[in-house]
C-alpha cells in the first residue's frame, strides 16, 4: 500500500507540474507587466506543494500506524493488561504471524478474534490514509495553481524548498552518525560494566568463548583487544604495501607516459577490480594464493599455516588498488598543464617534474585515495575470514594465521545473541575501538595535508 501511495504522489506531482507550467505560459502570453519567474518554476512550485506535505504526512503516519494498531489490538484481548512487557511482545507477534498466514500451531479463540480485529483496523487505516493523502495533494495542488501570477516569486519559493531539503538531508546524515556513535557507546558501556577497561585495552589474550546459558560448557573468557588490533594492522599493512606503490605508479604511468588509446582500455579494466565481490576474492585467496604462500613459507624453512596473513593481505591489496589508482589518476590529471610546462621550461626532466611538481600538487588527492583504501582494508571481512583465520595471535610471521576486528565482530554476533553477556557486548566495544582508530587516521591525514598545503 505504501508503495502505491508513493507512486500516486509522484504521478500527481508530475501531472500538476505539467498543468501549472502550461497555465503559467498562458497567463504570461497576455501579461502586460514584467514577469518574475519562468513558467517551469511555477510548475515545480505546484509540484512541491502537491507532493511534499502529503509525503511528510504519509511518513509520519507509517511510522506510528503499526504501534497504534498493536496497542488497539492488545487492548481488545481479554486479560492482556495484566501481561508483562515480554509476554505482550510474544502475544502481538503471534497475532501478526497468524494474520500473515503463518500458522505454527492452532491459535486460540482470543488470538483469532484479535487477528480479525487487526485486519479490520488495517483496512480502515488503508482507506483513511488514501483519503487523507489524496486530500493533502488536492489542497496542495489548489494552492500551487492559485498563486500563479506574473509577479509571484516562484523561483524563490522553489529555491527555498531546495535549501530546506538540503538542510534536512544534512540533518539526517548528522543524526544518523550520532545515532551510530551513540548506540556503539551505549552498548560498549554495558560491556565495560562487566569487563574492566584496562583488561580490554591492554590484555594480551582474546578468548571470548564464555557460556551463554547454564547448560553450556565454555571457558571463563579473555577480552584483551591487543591481539585483534595487531592482526588488523598486520593484514592492513600488508595490503597497503601491495596496493600503495602499485596504485600510485600505475596512475603516474597512465597519466604521464601511456598512449591515450592504451589508457582508455587499461583504466576501465583496472577499475573493474573494485566491482568484483569480496567473496570472489576470498575464494581466490583460499584456493590459489594461500596454497602458494604456504608452499613458499615451507620452502623458506618457516612455519607456514594453511591460512596466513600474507595470503589475505596480498589479495586484499589487489582488491584496493583501484581506490588508490583511480583517485591518484584523477588528482594527477587535475594538475594544471601550465605547471608541467613551467617545469619543462626551467630544464627539468619528466621524472623531476613528476617528483617535484606533480606529486606535491596532487598530494591531497593521493592521500585521500590512500586513506580510502586503508579504510576499506581495515573494514574488510570476507577475505580475512576465508584466508587468514579466526584465531587472535600476536605474531610478525606473515605466514601465520591471524584475525581482525571486523571478523571478530561478525563471529561474536553469529548464532544465539543475547545482549546481556560480555561475549556479545564485546562486538560493540570492538566497533567503538575501530571507529576511534579510523577517526584518528582521518584526523592525522587532514593535519598532514593542511600542513603540506601551508608549506606548498
């Protein structure tokens, strides 16, 4: 129903915009005064008046409809007022399942009566929302058509509406970020109430396998984050060692040395790497790269595991090459031609021009590409799960298996997750640490770029 209403609003706004534009043109044709706005602005203004109020009302209605219906349905069930919160949730869930046709057991007469009541309330709500939304659109279209005149400031009205929409979008982005951070902080505080902060930040053992229920047998658990962070930095470092020089040098070659026909073919092929699903990279790592890395380690006389940090880091480095290459290529191509010509006019070679002119001028774009690739490497999960392992170790041997923060977050939230034990809450503490690390890296990069720009 909601999809139908949104489509109806969009169609009505387009139709009203067309007729409002046509009406403005007809009024302008006989006007003896100077007009303020073009006819298209009157059409857009009428479309905004037609669609936006109805859209806002529909969103608010949909946000509160289910809660109100659930409250009314529960009030109609005898004895529901004496139930606790959890039992009320179970009861309303059962009523919803029966109303949807999912029968797991024979429902009681009270549940069947509540289902019929819910269906009737939903039908009434659907009819009411259609009528109200249609009324909002009709009233908005009436006012949008009525204000059309040669001196009406339709352009200003449209621009104000666009400005309000941009402000709303910015507010949504800010509130979303604040909500994410707030949820991480709240759940992390629940974890730190059970596990000391010092043990989490400075502990050298990560073994979160504790009993979730009384009938389970598990260890007491250890929540030292150092081994997990160590594995994250090892794999991300290996990936950046592979991706950074390859990406920057490929961008330099495509920008300064290659023929335009070669560039037109190779650059899209290189960027295809960014579109390959990470699970495909994971299969490639575990089936092809990991055996080769293990064979290399054994040939060198080292203790090589079937899953290794080197295998995961190498494949991850290949995956993030396009992030560095593409952004570095765009940054180098954006350097003004006059800077190149000035360098050549002073007698500099192509290599000296690249080192002393192009790379410094394109540094912000290159740093942005490297940061984006680093964030992608830190947040990668699938390749690490398949090629690096799940055991948290502190080892500098790239042929040994390690794990990362994201892998542990996924592992902790799989299965029976109850948010009242340290094992599950540890995932949010890890997420908070990862967020702080990423934020710190971004701040360091911004300071570096700002300091260089002042020097440059």
